[in-house]
């Protein structure tokens, strides 16, 4: 392996170790500064519990119970303290009372702040009794301190619960004891030595019950891995399994440290861990060194020397992954170039999505991409590219990234490929898994290695499914039909724009409105003689007796140049006599023969004489053709006279009824006036015969037909995969695993089950057969899957902008083809546990500088963006109203997103709430926090559809303030607390209060923003907006403002005009524009577009559409006809070119009574707008509108031009509107 690749792997290993949790390794001055941990002793004291007793209870495997003191108990404590103070004559007596009685009776008195105040009261009494006022003050202090710590504890539990929902990992531990010192690399640290897992069992307003897991106690892996790295130990030699609670557990932990080369200078104190006095001493020591913590450690410890610290903290701990670290160690041993392939640059400007999106859409065949979930054309293009090579899918908020991934997996399965799907958050995995619907049998989802029951049940279900029978199904027949129909539509639109088609429509209108004056039976015989030949032949049997005569007769008609000669050999007056004689004769069907002769000879001769090509008559001027026909028909006079000479059959003359011929010949003479109409009838007949298939496309509701085919194809794909994989699995199982199945089934049914890791290790080949799709987190992938190069055909990473690149590299090694799904305009990896990689000293390392473009990548998406081509999803589905996404579309996506509002008119989706008395104090805004809680109460009690709710803050302090007032409100409004615990289909939909850093991936119906920032007490406004002011702050804003489905409330205490546009980073400027945008919307003066214009010059999808003159006239005619048809229905408003989001709908019908659009009409003028591909225009555009709840009717311009159809079209639309 090349040296630079080894260097990259080495640096990524360091990053894994530097991804510290708050509890794993502290490099801050005071470890208790952490927002996610709480001093466990203080928590116990303030719930009036003895730590010694609690620790003994924990050792007995009893539950941990934390109780908030009642007002009555607090008053009782204060009364007791007052009694001690009053009867103590001096300091010694007072201290003795405390030590011998008070501390045991009321452990809360150990709490430093309370104890200090009690001593103050004793000193101040000056021989007198303590005053009632002083005791009330003590009562207030105890009440405030207990409320504060209890609320913080609840906040930590809530954060832990949210984290567990997101990642299916319980982060709640007690860190006890702590260890500090200096590592091999001379890094100072203080960290928990052991981590004791906790699980919340129940919670009320005043009581919380937690269970301890005594068989899953962890040694802090971060300390161990750091020392392994610095001392070049072999990581494989160390066990990272959890410990079980035993009497010597602390000694085992010390022994492990010694194995790593550490010396613990006060290990003899290990037996004093339950002695409260040692914790008090450490507390005093910590307060003395708080200002220079790192310097203190460096001065008091030598390299590899450690000391036990009597600290105990409960909270959220991020458990470092050891298996990923091991993967790096193994990758460093690889000798071929397989690792270097991970870092190969495959980007090509020729395949860049932004430059070639139309080409990709045009090249897309429906049959090349299969689906089981709804899709749009941008998703299909992304899937097609992902099947060909390493690809990035840029998925802006709400564009259906998860359903795209699901459909990609379907295509992988259709190709017989194995798939590994990875995401950091449990929800992201569950959404894709749930989308797999009926083919979940072949997908194995593991988000928590402790959930053994569900894992083994999944194995059993899969084995039982082997005996099911499924019918054989063809794979892509409906998609092929879609391709054929798309091809026909394109041909039809070209065909229907030709001059000949316009002639056809004109003639069609004429022949429908002006029927021929000839006998309709005659015309029927003219057109359909060939179909009824037998019937006609019976009436004309005498004529056909002499075959030779008939042949000569027909030959004569084919020889038009001789007509002139025939005419001169007969006198006109003789012809007139014959006509007169024929006047009294009844009509005879013999004339049918004459008309067929005319059709087959005279007319065809006329056409052929004008143009030799069979149907090029369409290019001939109408007047020229009519003149030619008229001339030839006048020669019929000569033809009729000649008949008398050439007829050699005497029997024909003897039968009077044959003279009917002459009567009809008189009719033929009268036909001259109808020649133009005859031609038009003939033209229409020939045109319809020649172009029957294309004309059929024009009468077909192809969008409805494509929708049917699309739906059928999704169902067909599901059935096809079920059949395909069932057969494959059945065959492989029978051939290779049939003998081991009984034992395996027995293993799955045991009450005490082995670990999932064990099962994978011993049955991996079977799992590969049963489950071609594995869905896991990166950590679990590393733990369960062998580190084999290209073990999987396809690897899919979701939310890649949230994955640290060092956590992805070993997983990438396991796959042949990579899909990275994310959004470069959203948050990079954030971790409230994390302390990131330090690049100091790079300027001294030339090799690292050369690799900077790789090693400075923070997220997997950053890494992939420099190596893979991308494809962007464009259709937005999340937001009900375009106002919710318009700002982001303009500011971050250059107006590339396609969006349409719901068919219901706006319920004002962005509402501004000003808090005039808001003040910025101690990085929080109390009046605003109270207003947020009041708003929550209002929404909870007045909402109609049980909308889900989330609250977003711009810093941690404001979040905590809201939590404080929210928890105080729970007793008064139980529905608020109940809202926290809402779950739907296994997904958390409860009320949350989060800051910007932790909001990505969430969505709620209603989002409430607490802006927080305001003028301070001195009326000064500071131009600093927390994370928004940092690099990438604008992405945080983008994530926050795109979480709402239906409505956003902005609660703020200052006008946007206070924010300066002059900022180092763009975040504050975008923040100002967003607030200005909301302000303009709330003023209702249609000025918000001016704000959006500041963000981009790119036009939206609607603005890009240029309306042609034909379309404008066509649309106006449809609107006018519809208005006239609905003249008696005043409730309906007809409008043209209605802009909804980024869509412009040609004609809309709005029902004022129901307060929503009942219909949208697409007036298709048979042309394609510039920049819009055929499939998108002809199908996917309407499909998207229908998916968003719109009812759509499409009218073809070619059909509208046929006047007879216009009435039918309008009547059909009216019936749909009024429901009759």
C-alpha cells in the first residue's frame, strides 16, 4: 500500500479517538460544565437520599429512585434546621448536631449551597433564635435548588430519550469513579473509569424510576484506545466486552489500566469509593483548581501516571466504537491496492448533473428503472445513475430521498445484487425499511444489538417463509408499455403539428357538420362495398354473368384518355332521351357498382394523375385538386354514351329495370356540386386509415393510461421480486443448509439467546442467503460484517452530511459501488458529545499538506463530493404550502426545486409573533420562553387535526428556559406532557424542544421558532447569533426552516432591520433576510418576492415557462367556454395561468364554498417548453400534481380544434366540477 494511503488511514484513526464524548474524556476546565451530565451526589442530596445507601442498593441490583421534595418536606427540613440552630450554643455543638443526627436524617443538608447558608444563619443568630424570615429564605433556597436540579435531570432524560429514538442506542450512564492523569502522548484528561448503564422505567411529576443493568457495565474504551494508539499495542489483544457487577469490579478496572502501562498512584483508595468524605475532599480540590485545570494535571502527574478521582456523574455518554478502530488496524495491513480504490477520483464534468439534467431525462427508459414506491422523474434519473457507478444523490428537504433509496434497493435486488444500507439515525433506517413493504422478508434491519428477540424472530419468519408458494411473474412488461406509449406520444405531437393534420381537422369538422346531400345508403355502399360484396353481387348477377364484358367495362374506366373520343361518337340529344326514359325508373342498387368504379378508377386516377405517391395528396392545394376532379367528372357524359355501344348483352337491354342505371347516372351528374365535400370525406377516410395508430394516441387519455401502467408496474415488481428471491433462497437452502436448519430453528426458539454478534459470526453464509439487504448503523456494520473487499455489490449511505467520514471509510471498503445520499446545504456532522480533529502543526508536515483536500473533509458527503458525480432530486413533497419552502429554494437551491401548494388556499403558513418586552439576558430570553409555552398551550387545546409540534431554539440556554417553563406547566396542562410521548408506526412524533444543532432529520406539522436574541438590559443589540454567525451557519438556518409540513410560528423580540448585512459569514445575512421575508408575508402587501430577489437571480420553474401565442389563445378559449358553462354556478372562480408554488397551471377552478381548488386544467398545445423534457411534461408533471392532492384534466390542442368535441370536453369537465 502507498505511504500516503497509510497516512490517511492513520489520521482517520486519530479522528475516531478524538470523537470524544462529554463523559469519556474531559479537556475542559470544569467537567461539570457539561450540559448533558449532572453531579450524581448533588442529585441524590437534593432528593434527600444518602449516596452510601443508594450505592448499596445499586449493588443489590435494586432500582434507582429520584424524588422531588414536596413543599411540606422542605418546610419540615427548615423547621428541623431551625431547631438545631436554636439549641446549639457554639460552633462545635452545632457541627456535632449536624454530623451525628442531621446529615443522617436529612442528607440534603450535605448539599454545599444549603450547608453554607445554614452556617450563615447560625453565625448571624448571635445568641438569639433564628428568625422566621431567615427560615423562609432557607426554604426558598432549598425549593429553588431542588427544582433546578430536578428540571435539569428531566431535561437530560428527555435528551437521552430523543437520542435513543433517533439512534436506538441508550446513552444514559453513571460515570463512577473517575480517573485523571497524563497519557503516553502527554495528554491530560479526566474521565469516567466505569460506565454504569441506566434505563428509565417510569416518570411522574415528582418521581423518576431508573433500572441499572448490572451485566453491561463498561470500561471506558476511549482511555484504552488512546493508550493503545500511543503505545502501539495490538488492539486485537484487548477485550472490549462489558463487565458484570462483582465485588472486585473496581479492582478489575485498575488491573486493566496497568495492563496498558498506566500506574495508578492512589489505587489503595479503591476500597473507599463508598466513603462520602473522599468525595467532599475532591469537591474542595476541584474548586481550587478549576481556573487552571489542565495546568494542574500536567504539574501533578508524570507520563502514564493516573489518579483515582472521587467524582460521580449521571448523564449522557457517547460510547466510542472499538470495532471501527479495529477495522482501521486491519486496513493498514492490506497489501494490494484495494484500499486506495476508496480514494480514487471519479468525478467528470461531462456527467455533472447540473450541466446534463435534461440529457439524463431524455436518455431514461422506463424499463431500465423499476419501483415499488411512488416516484418522479428526477428520482428515476438518480437511480439509473446509481446503478452504473459511484454517485451522490443531493436530496434537498422533503424531496423523497428515502423513497428513492427504497426504489434503488429494489433495482439492486432485480439485478441479483447484495445491498448494505447504512445511516446513523434509527429513523432514517426505519423509513427505508418500512418503504420496502412486501419485500421486507429479504431485508434484515438491526439498529440495536441488544434487541435479540426481534432479531431471532426475523430469522424464524424468514425460514418459515421458505415453504410458501408464489406464482411466476414477468419482470418489466408494464414499463415496456410505458416506453412504447411515451414514444407514440412524442411521434403524435410531431405528427399533429404538420400542415396535413390541420387540413384533416378542418375537413373533419366539415364532414361532421355538412353531410353529403346524396342518399346515405348510397354513400354507405360507396365506402363499405368491399365489406358487403356478397349482398351486392346478388342484385347485380346479370351484369356479372358475362365476365369478359365486366373486364372490358373496368378497362374502359381505367383508360380515361379515350373518354374524349367516346364522347364525339354519340349525340347529346340521344343521351337526353335516355335520361328522360330513366326518370320513372325506381332506384336500383346497380348504382353501387358505378360508385365503386368511380372510387376505384376515376377518383384514384385523378389522385394519381396529380401526384404519383399514394398519400402525398395532403400537400396539394385544395383548389387545384377540386378543379381536377370537376374536369374529370364532366367527362362522365362521354362515358355514359359509350356504354350503349360496348354493352354486348341483349338480355341487359330487354330488362326494363336495368334502365334504372340511367336514372342514377342523372344523379351522378348532380354530384358535381358536392365534389369538394366528397373529396374531404375521402381525404378523412384515407387519412384515418393510414394513420390509425397515431390518431388513436390523440384520443387516448395517455396520462391516465401511464398512471395505470405505472401503478401496475409497481405491483408487478413486488410480485416479481417475491417470486424471484423465494425461488433462489429455496434452492440454495435445500442445496446447502437443509441439514442445519432444525438446529438453527431450535437455537432461535431458546429462551436464553446468544448475542447477535455470535449468530452472525457462526451463520453468516446463511444470513447472506436469507437477507440480500442488510440495514444497519456504521458501528453495527463494523461489528457484524466481515472486512472483505467488495463484500456487497451496493452500499448506500443516507444522511451522509451527518456522517463523519472516518466512520464511513471501513464500510466503503466492503462495497463495490457506493451511493451517498445527503444535502450539501444542510448541517455537517454534529455531535453534542464531540470534540473534533485538531489540524495544528500541519504546516510542518508536507505529506499531510499534500493530502489536505482529503483530510479536511469533515463529512462523508464532503469526501464524496470531490470524487463522485451527483444527481439532484427536484420535486418537493413535505411542505403543504410553497411559502414554507420558497425562501430555501431561492437562498440555497438556486430555484431548482419544483413545488406546488396544496389545493386549499393558504391558512397563512408563516405567522409572526412579536414579544415587545423580550430581553436578552444571560444568553436567554425569559419573556419569549414564556410566550412559547403559552403558544404551545393554545395550539394543543385548539388544534383540529392533532398536528405534531416541534420547538426550535438558537442556543442551549433558550432551550433550557423553555423546558423549565414547560415542565412547570405540565401539572396545569397534562396534555402538554402527554404530547412528549406520541409515537406513530414505531416513530417518535412527540413534542420536542431542540436547538439548531440537533434538528436535522426531524419534521413536524407545526414548527415554532424561539429566536431568543433581543436588546439587552442596556438596550444594546449584539450582532452575534450563536451558531448562525459561524462558518456554515446558513446551512443550520436552512435545516431549521424546512422542518414544517403545514405551519411555522416565528416568536421574536426585535425587527429584522436591527441585523447588519455586514458579517464575516453569510449566516447572519440570510437570517436577516428570512426574518424580513416573514415580516413581509405577514404585512400582506406582496413584497416578499423582493426579498427573494436578493437571494438569487435564477428563475423558478414557473418563471422559466414561456407561454406561446397558441397556448395563450387556447387557454383563453378553454377558460371562456368553461366560464360560460358554469354561468349559473357563482361559487366557482375560473382563472388562467395560476401560479402555485413553482408551478403555473393553465386554468384553475376554485370552489369558494369549499375553499379549495376543485380542478386544474393543462392546455397542451403539443409543444414542449424550453428546458422541459418530454416525459416530465407529458406525464410526471401531472403525476406530481395529482400526488400533491390536485385533480387535473388535460386537453389537447388538436382535440380542441375539432369543434364538435369542444362541447363534449367542456360538458365532461363541468360534470366533474359540480359532481353530476
